[in-house]
């Protein structure tokens, strides 16, 4: 954003989808990004990116062996410590939905932590504290560098929309309008 608008002041906040929408509805933010659509009558959602979720693990011999076996079945997830995004997170809601399609109920998982920051989750996974389910986009660099492994979720759909959201009843500044158009 700062490269697009070098003279403008932006405040960037990372939080879950429900908090993003609350900030928009309460007038605390002009635009936000969500991984889920929440029913708020004043909000308009514009899908702009299709993203898939992956199960991420540390890059250890144990998980490399699972990956070599094909990784089509993920029932091994039930025996792992799992670190998830916090309640209200679009990532968590989508993970629950996709795991259910793959035959795994969230209640069967050993969820050891719910964390609101994906960078903290990735560091925890890299350090071997557990495995997680995050956006492919968010973990792409770590997977390419070999710090983590990524497993697809079987029977998952084409992915989820990442949405730009704004309050359609609040007048926009010229800069906000320009940003949305871009």
C-alpha cells in the first residue's frame, strides 16, 4: 500500500474477519480484507483473490515420510497437536468446513492453541510445537524455502475468496475510492 500511495497515511491492523467487519461497521476503518463473508447489511464484499488452505507441518523426517506416501489421506491429523487461528477467523471457519468434507470433525483434533497472528502460528509450526491449517498464500515462502511442508486438504473445493470489504453507507474519500478501484 505504501508503494502505491507514498504520501498517504495508512494504519494496518491484522485481526480476524469478524473484527475486520466490526471495524468497518463502526467506522474505525474504511476498507478491510476478509477470508469469509459475514452477514452485515451495511457491508459490501468484493472478491479479489481465490486462496486454498493447506495443512502445514515442520519439515521433519516424520512429515516428509507422510508426504512421500502421497498425502491423500489426512487422518494422521487426529494424532497431532494442532494450532489454529482464533474463533471468528475466516481461516478457521473455512478449515472447519474443508476438514468436514475430508471426514474430520474439529472436535476430534487435539487443538493446543488458538492464535490470532499467522506469523506466530508459522513460527510455532517451524519450531515443532504442532501443525496448523493456513492459507497457501500465507505459507508459500516458508514452504518454498523448505522450512515447512504443506499438505492439501482432500475433497476441498476450489478455495475461498479473499474479499475487500467496505461500508456501502459511508461516504468514501477520493483515496479510498481509488484504492478500491485498483
